[in-house]
C-alpha cells in the first residue's frame, strides 16, 4: 500500500509517517517509481508507535523497543543496558500512575452521568 492508504488506515498523517521513517521507526520499500510501499504489518506497527508516543515515550526509546514487540518473549536482548532498563522502568511506572488517574476520572464521570440521569428521570 502507498503512504496515503497507510495514513487513512492508521489515522496518522502522511507527514507523521515520513517523520517515523526519518526516525527509523518504519522502513518502507521503494517501488521502481520511488514511491514508498508499505506492507500490511505497518498498520499495526504505526498503531504501536502511536500508542507508545501517546504514552509519553520518546522516539529514541521506541526505536530500541520496537524490535522486542515482534520477538518471542524468551529471546535475550543483549542491547538492553542497565540505563535503558531503568528508563523503561521509570516510564512504565509513570504510565501506571497515568492509568490510575484515568481510571479515577472515568469512574467519577460514570458516577456523575448516573446522578444526572437519575435526576432527569421522570417521577412515577
């Protein structure tokens, strides 16, 4: 598929896809005409990248952990330095805190909506 199709299917702009390529996060093939060609696996890959970016990870970290997402869990990663592991642990903990806040906010919103619905229900 071409960049426009990948953009449509992932919701990522063409400019953003070119940025991912520039950062080494995706590496499309090139057709004889020079156009970028993406296979089906890039739909999931772009969604993974976007999720990791939304979680607050910088592209330099994402580039290091993307290969891990495609490998079986039992493979040893010799490039996992203590510093990288510490950084990922910190980021994971930060994500957990954000998730906790989001869950509390969602629950509060649900309670509010239930109260509003109850107040607006016609009396019997």
